[in-house]
């Protein structure tokens, strides 16, 4: 591997900040044009710099510029995002549907209370359990993807989900919520 500091790569925080200042806006415009979703574009740009930070030792200025490397990372993330969206399309949900999902018929207030209850229960879990439950159950992300993001084996993510759900049941029971 080539030393990233010698080749001008984003090895340290100062270099990463400079790369972000120099390329983030252009990356954002590129990703936004591809995805058509401002929130998703922001997430992809953030993930681009996170991956650049994690894999800085792979950057070799003799093979291409930092800008080209960042755009290649972003392009791959756009493709991944588009594939995920194709598998799990996002459909807008009406407020009445949220109430039905929450199991109530008392209007939006009941759905809001349900959401607050779930949020409070999640807050009472350990960080490790909360993160995997939010990412896998609430955001619908695959275990392998969450595993790669957290830098832990897939088996660890599965274990955290299992024990996180058990802990969530206990917390909900302590809160007086009937499941």
C-alpha cells in the first residue's frame, strides 16, 4: 500500500476537512442529479467521506486524483442506494395509515404518543442495541450493510438485534406497554 500522506490522500483529519471543503458541494450536486432526493444525496456524500476516511490507505495519487477517487466512491454508493431503493421502494404514508399501524383509532395524537413511547423505550437501551434495532428494524437495512458500517461481524449484529429485542420487551413491560 502506498503511504497516503506521501501521495496527498486524506490520511488525517486536516486533509479530510480540506477534501470536504474542496469537493463536497460538487459531490452533492452530482449525487442529487442521480438520485433526485436531497436527503439521500446528503447521506451519500457523508458516506463517501466516511469511506474515504476508512480506506485512506488505499488512495494512490499516481493512479488518479483525489477528486476522481471520491467521485468513484460516490458513484458506487449511488448505485448501492438505487439498488436498495429498488428492493424496498419508499411509498409515502398518510397520517391515517400511521394511526392504523400504531394500532389506534384515536387520531393522530395516539400515533404521536405511540411514537414517543417507542422512542423513550429505545432510549433506555444500550447504544449497541439501539443502533442495530434502529438500522435493521426501523430503517430496514440489511444486517451485512449495518455490519460493514459499524465495523463488526454480521453475527455480532444478529446477536445485538436478538438481545436488543429482548431488552426492548423488558423495557416496554416496565413502562406498562402491553405487547
